[in-house]
C-alpha cells in the first residue's frame, strides 16, 4: 500500500568527446576550459564534476563548469573547489616523463589545492599545492612532472581541496 512504482527512467546516450572534436596533442598546451564534452547533453559526472550548477563565467555557459575567457590568459576555469574534476582527451606522442607547467591564481592567503592528475583512472602525480598569488587575477606558474605513455588517454585533473583558478597546462 505504501509504495508507488514507476516504469519511467532517464537514459543519456552519447560519448565523451574532446573539446571542438580536437584531441589535445602532447607535448602541447591545454587550456583549462577546453575540457571534454558529452555529446548526449550536460557533461556533469561524465566529462567533469562541478560542485555547483551555476556557471559563474562567460565561456561554455551551457555547462556547470565556471569557465571564463581572460585577456592574456585564455580560456580559464575559476571558482574551483574541493572534489571537482575535469577530463581531457590527450594523444601522447612518445612515452616518457613530461614537465607539466600550469598557470594559476589564488586570492586565498593560504593558496589552493592540492590537486592531482590521473591517466585513464590511475593517479600519476603527487599532490600539487598552490601558493597564494595575492589576487584572483594575479597569475603565477607551477611545474610538476608527469609520466605518460604513448597513445590516446583520458587525463583527469582532480581537485582534492582548496580554491583557485587554473589557466593552462
């Protein structure tokens, strides 16, 4: 008596695709806001996870990720918070250790992060923290090393905690 049954379900059909259908070549540059998209609709929990459903930016406004175009920095991701993540389809030219240079900004005096990177679901970097830059529009650089194998992979940027903005990788 106390239960209601329904035969209605929602199914999303589609695949994860690289931004603008162009795979990121490594070595190369990835703009943070050029994360993958889901051809079946919103990419939430498929190509990214954003803790809020409001896009605070002006770039890719049909998604939840807080993306914005910044003069001299490009397509950036801001308002990044704990447990959020973004995925990028990459094609690595040659197996080896790569230097990962990141542009970031943090108006928090204690900085932001840490973050880490995963390849095809496996953590491949140590935790990476960011120092404060004095303002959300004061950009700095950080370098880390990442082991990559030749071929096409899914690179995930995973935020463990803290708030910051990210520009290029």
